[in-house]
C-alpha cells in the first residue's frame, strides 16, 4: 500500500506517500501535545519516533500545504501499522505540526475516506495520551470509541486512552 501519487485536495493541502525526510522535517515542527505524547509513550526523541512510525507502517502519508507544493514541509504525517493482536487489527497514528490548523477542517472532512482506505476492513485500535485533547476530540468526531483508560502507560507511566473503531459492515 506504500507508494502512489500525491493527492491534492480542493481544500488547500496535498496528501502524498511519506518518506524519511518528512519525519526529519516534521519533528521540530510538532505540536507540543504530540511531542509530549511521543515522550510519554516511547521516551524517544520526536524524529526517532516519527522514523519508527514510518518504518513500521504498511501505509504512511505526509500532508503539505498546497502553496508549498508536494515537497514542502509536512503539516502532518499519518498512517497505519500492523497491530500485535493480529491481521484483523491495525494501529492508526497521526502526528501534526503546529501549523496543522491551516488545513484541519478539510482534513477532518476527508478523514473518513482515509480511515476506510487505511483500515482495509480491519478493526483500528491504538492509544492516545490522555493530555492530548485535540487527538481525543478528533477520534471522537471520526467515530472512534474509548475502550478504556490505562493508568500507567509508557516510560513516564502516564494515563493513556485506548481507542477503537470497528470495521464498517
């Protein structure tokens, strides 16, 4: 599922397959809440965590502003990775730059189609830092359900919310 051409939205952004350079360029631009989530969940520097997400993903994409072209600095990266529960489950992820609000409404409108594409009929399940209110709000708007609160997650032993979205029937 990796590869493919860039997809340009009428809404002002371009979605294209992510490459290693995107992780390097996005890391210093990350929202503070995303940076804190990375630190709490993995203890890794942002760039290393982004590169790990990219490497582990079966599909990963970068979002750039149309004005900067497809080679512009990413506003976000997102994708889906295999889940330890098996082939019927996938782990979605999204990490974004402070500048994401420039295209967030358009992305929210387009997200259901991307979720369908990335899920490929599988259940989607992952964790989000309880402090990352924007992520939790996006997940709720996109039809994900909170499964449970995990009190001590990651090297910082912070509370995380496990979320899930069942496949459409």
